[in-house]
């Protein structure tokens, strides 16, 4: 499922995803709290189908069991989605979706050097593919 994430263009990815080495001992707590707050302001996964797609995507990562994922409130599914997007933005060397050089990103993605779930559509919108 392709999720339109264009409304996140100006969101600072560092606030949603960074390591202890970058943000200190509270990095995990701070990024999670920031992601929950952003998901309250901008719940991208706003249909049962989008939430189910993210739950399936999370399950395919192997990080959680399906039972654990089923217990997550929708707000936390949205927060995790935002963290995932932010992490991919940062792996592309950008601070926000708006800062991504999409030609360079496509090159890195085709070479297997960067995550390939995000792309800029022919309609000018930015999408995240929730699939495997």
C-alpha cells in the first residue's frame, strides 16, 4: 500500500529518529514522545486499511510478534510509522522530506545503499510503500 506522506515534508526527522550517540541517553524516550506528539497532530494512517498495512509491515520486520502488534493502539502504530519514515529520511542524508535530493535518492536506492520504501510520485507527492 502506498501512503501519501507529503504532509510530513517539513517535519524535522532528527526529532523523530536518532540514536543515543546523537541525542544522549534520553534519545529513545525523546524520539518516541516526539513521534507520538507528531502522530497526534498528523495521523497519516487514518483508515483501518492503512493501520492494518503498517501492522503487517511491522510484523514482517521481525521486531515484534503479531500478538504484540495487535495490542498497539492506533496512535502508537502511527508513531512507529513516523519513526520509520524519519529514519529513512535520515538514511538518505536529509533533515526532512523536503530536503531529499530525489535523483540522488533513486540512485542510492537502486544501488542498495539506502532504503527504498520512499519515493516521489509523478504527481509530485511523496509516498512510503508499506509492503515487502
